C-alpha cells in the first residue's frame, strides 16, 4: 500500500533526477515521523525516549571564489522530538548543488559560509535546531561502544534456526532475575530495506539496558534478524527496536538503542534512542562523540 509518507519521500527517491550543480535549497524534502510512530503506539506528543539522528555526508564539495575545490565530510545532528526527518536522496541532491557554487576568499571562509547556509536550510526545513559541522580528515579516531559484546557470543550458532524475516516482536523472551544487572550487546548484521526503493541497508545495532529482567539473547538475536525483510527508514527501525524492548522491560528501566548504518550514496544515518532516565555518557563511556559505523571521530 502506497502511503502518504512514501508519496512525500518519492519526490526524488527512486526517481531519475539530474539535480543541480548550483545551490538550490528547494531540493530538500522533509518526511513526517508520525505515521510510522502511530503504527507502534508511539505518541509524537509524549515520546517514550530521548534521542538524536546523526547523519554523515562523505562527499560534500564546494569552491572558493577563486574556483579552488574544498571537499569535507559533514556531520549533521538533530533531536528526534521534531516532526520530520530529511529524505536522504533529497539531502544528497541538495549537498551536490554546492559543487559548482563559489563562497569565500579562502577555504576556511568558504566552509564557514557553507556551514551557516546548510545549518539554516536544514533547520528551516525540519522546523528544529540542526547542528552542522565539518569533520577534518585529521580528527582523532577513537573506539566507541567498547563495553558492548557481540550477541553471537551468547548463542549456540550450530543449533540456531532462523525462520522469521519480518519484524516479529513475539520472538522476544524475557525472564525475571534476582538482581538488577546491566547488559551491553551489539549485533553487526542488522539489515533492513528502504521503504521506497527497497534497496538493502546494513548496520550495527547497539543495545544497553539495566533491569531485573533479562532478555534472552537468542530471542533478541532472532528478533533483530527478523528486520531482514522489513521496509522502513533507518530512524524508524531504531525506534521500533526501542519500543519493542521498552514494552517487555519495566517502565523505569534504563534502555538505549543505537543503529549505526553503513553509508549508501555517500551518506550514513545513525539514529540513537534512549530512556529519559538513561545517562548516555555512562553508556558511551565517551563525551561529545561523532558516531560512525565501526569507528569514531572526536568532533
């Protein structure tokens, strides 16, 4: 069924589009979050989580007034409590419209002008505060999520049989424990598919929770694998995983879910959601980190 979200997202996504090599903010397309949230009983006005969406655009390029090319990686960050996400192909077309545009007398001035323009355009389009930074290639790389353990270490692979490949929350099994414990789990083979083009998206998912309930690792693994034939945007998948786990844990338990997708079309999308009582720095063991799939850069 072709819903309203897909209609909006399909302006460029899945279509042959030339775009523009001269600055054109009209290329940006905002997609409402509410439709998918409604399906999973997530109230837009009373979200059960906090969180951010972090995007990395690896192929941004513009020019100085003298025609000198400037190429950088861009980090884009905004909170999950606004009404919209940006459609990824429209963002790529928009950023490409800077390719032959000229700004500033030198590279530093050029980047400063572009940063201001992009930040304003995205903030206006998404109707929220968007933070835009250029990541220098010399930035320090750091290990992220170092406390998380591969969920495959907790299961008997030889006797594991996977049968469901559409999102199946009934697979999740929980048992009561005597003590409150912390669990740090990661799975490096998350796959979902774009809801419009049906192209596959791959990522690493990181899950932390603190509870006197224990989500059986084999059941959690089966649930995560059940996304393999799902058709959703990255942010939606992260919120779906969070909501399903939130529903089986205690209401006051700490919970954190991050889905770090690998880049496609020069852009990766890394959404994170966490409970309002979860101290994110305690989970990351880092402060002010730019997230990358399988690596990290201080910024």
